[in-house]
């Protein structure tokens, strides 16, 4: 038998708090417990809805890390040889049932649940089709399931359009950290 080990970054300027339900183990900071439990509950409901709609079953638990600071999230992922674009505010590792989100205090719950819907879609798509699902389909489904558009990505794309620069399809539809531009 194999054993799953979970590593989480403790070299951050806050203390991780934890809440969980039958589907999600959530690590967070700067969110009160009632709000954290509500996010975990809505997240579990959203995951079930996605599984029914897309036909995949994500094994429990999903580990959800909610960073109160984008730069800390990016630094943590990059510390493990991940290359992450500056416009990325959320990231999933479907083969490990990991989701990383960052948020600002304004509209935190709405932003977290919107990003969660996007990243949870990647988990469900992976469970349904493994690594064989084309990146464009995986990302397209995730965008459809997002509750709102990603303003950081919209800004990057707007700047690219204004400056006549094209972002590669691979950088927008990467299936792993290693395929992302720095």
C-alpha cells in the first residue's frame, strides 16, 4: 500500500488554520471560522455539481490552500520548481488533489468560490479523462464554470493586445506548472 504525505508551507508570516468536511480539507488564514466553514461547504456542493455535470469523481479529500497574499502563493509554488505566470491567482494539481487560491480581503468569499469553481473543474476533468484531455478543452470547461472572469488575466491579455504581443496558447492552457512561462 502507498501512503499519501501532505506538505504545506509553514514559512509564511501567518498561522494556517484548518477546517474540513467529507470532501475538502481547507487551510486558510485571515478568514473567520464561520466564513471558512461556509466556503468549504459551498465548495463541496460545487464539486458534487461539477462531478454530476462532467462525469468525473474526485477522490476525497481535496486539499485547498487559501493564501491571503498572492506573492506568497506564487513564491511557495515557485520554491518547488514551479513556473507560474504573474496573472495566475489560483492553481490546481489534479493528480494530487491540491488547489491553491489567493485572495484579497475585498469580496473574498465570492472570489474564492469563483476561483474554486475553475480549479475544481480541472480536478473533475482529470478524474474523468486523466492527462489525455486536451488542454484547450480542460481550460475551456474551467472558464465556463468560473463564476466571474479573472481580472488579472484580463489585464495581462489587454496589455498584450495593446502592445501587439501574443501570449502562446500553451501558456494559457498549460496542464502543469512546468509548462507555464515565468
